[in-house]
């Protein structure tokens, strides 16, 4: 193997915020690959290669040094479940107040920015305050994009969505978002423990799917569902956060113009139609991510393990990851079928998160599920053709 292609080759044809988002993902993968090859990547190398993207390069190296995932600071905002690298730095000077909120401590600092635990003295409650890095906001448009998350989230009122209380700008122009502070842990940590039964996994995924379906009915597609954006609260209920990449679409309750998929989000959760640019953003976009989450929950691994953007894209477009039962033979076949169905191409995937949840309900009830993944049909046809060939050879 000659190694991954240069990052630059994947950026052709992308401009503006799309290019910045893609470059950030590519750099994270490239740095990880080079580190595992014992080739210590230096920030100065990338700064020289990408002279117009110093802010992106600096952000990625800051994030890499803290061991964070893409937008991991958002997950920190609503959880006390912090890794050693994400805990407060006692040497860092804390602001006394942010707006009307009294700062208690720093929860985490990553590539996106810093998150603080604060006290709302007026309403006597703890909140999390997210302040992004300054280099992310070179224009007024960048600020509006950040505040879009708050505008989207405040329209959604559901116990499974982390509410945003306030958004605005500080005296020095820095934007901030104030959200509920949850006492829980990320889904990422919950899945890493590998202690959930198959029934518990199904029940948890049903709850997540119901929250996603609620957002869809109100015209919001999340587009960045992943373990670090889902918090499990003290009662074991999932709460979804980070609607910064959300898009509007024409739902049954809301009229909006649905756009074409873009390469926004986390590479392994982006559906194939977004790589192809061939389908509109709709509920199936999030259903695909639910399928990836279910695969991860069942197997403990991602279905696509490429270490470069190109490899991940090729694997996603091929759509033939190892079957869950190939990773772990004990996985129930019904759950395997549901998982594969959710990860199919846009036109054959579950159309709604509600359909996905209903299938998991059938599994829990001990009933037959409806999923007949295309992959099963293809393999069945292959077996039949081999069988017919053997019969033909035997007759002759």
C-alpha cells in the first residue's frame, strides 16, 4: 500500500464553508494516519500547505491535542462525563461571569471552543455555556451560522432535545450559547462499556428514533447524529444536542425548501447520496445515521473503517460493510436486518425514523420484522444461481 492520497486532491471543486468543513475532516484523518505511521505531523507543515486556511489548521491541531472528536466540545456541554484530556485546566484563568451567568468551572476546551458550567442566579439553576473560538468568526455571516443552531433548537420542545436558553454576543463581540446542563454521559461512553443487552440497545434506539422523528415532523433534519451528540441522562433517556448543521425541509407540518446534501457532518455518518450529490435532504438522511449508530451499538465497531476521506467515501458508496453477525455471531438476525435496511441507498432505506422505530418494536415484541435488505436478496440470488448450476451439471 502506498498510503493515502494528498489531502489537496479531495478539495477540488469545493469552496467556502463547504471546503473548510471538508478540509477539517480530512486533516483529522490525515493526522491520525500519520501519527499511527510514527510520522509526527506538525502544524507548520499543514499551515504551509494551506496558507489560506490557518484558522482551520489551528483548530484541528488544538482538537487533536485534546483527543477530541469532531465538535466534541458540544457533547461536553451537556454532560459531566469528561475524559482526562477534556477536564478543566486549573492553570487556565476562568472568567468570573459571562453575561448574567456566574462561572463555576470550565467543562472542556476543544477544537470548536470552550464550554463552561455556570450558575443562573436569577432562576437558580446550572447551565452550560458554549463559546466558540474567535478564529471561526471572520465575518458576520460566520456569526449568523453559529446562531442558527440556537434558532433551530428553540423551535423544538421535546424532553429528548437539549434546550437552548439564550444566545447572543458578549461585549467584545464573541458569540455564546446557553443550554441546559445535564447530569449524564455521552452515548459514546455508554456504548464503549459494551454492557447493554440487545433488548436494551433496541429500546435505546427506539427512544432516539422517536426524538429524531419529532424533529422531522417539525421540518428539521439534524444531519450530524453521532454518539458524542447524544447524552444519556440520569434516568437512562437519550437527549440529542448540537443542531448546528441542521437543515429545513418540507415536512407534513412545515413548508420549506429542501436542499441537496453536502459533505457536512462526520464522515462515517454521512449517507451515500451526500457523497454523490444525487438526492435531497430529507428524513432518510438521519435514518442512515441511525443505522450507523445501531451497527456501532451492536458490534462495537464502525461499519466503515477507512483512514482517509477517499477510503471512507468508497466504502460508503460500495455499501457492503461486514455483516454485524460476521463481527459477532450472537447478534440477533432480526436486528442485523433492521440495521442493514437503515443503511441502504436512499431509495430503499426506511423512509422515516418512525418506520425504523416500529421495526425495533417488532423485534422487542418477538414478532417478525419487515426488513428484507437488498444485500440479502443479492446473496440469495447468488446462492440460487449456484444451486441451479449444480443441478444443471448433475443432470448433464
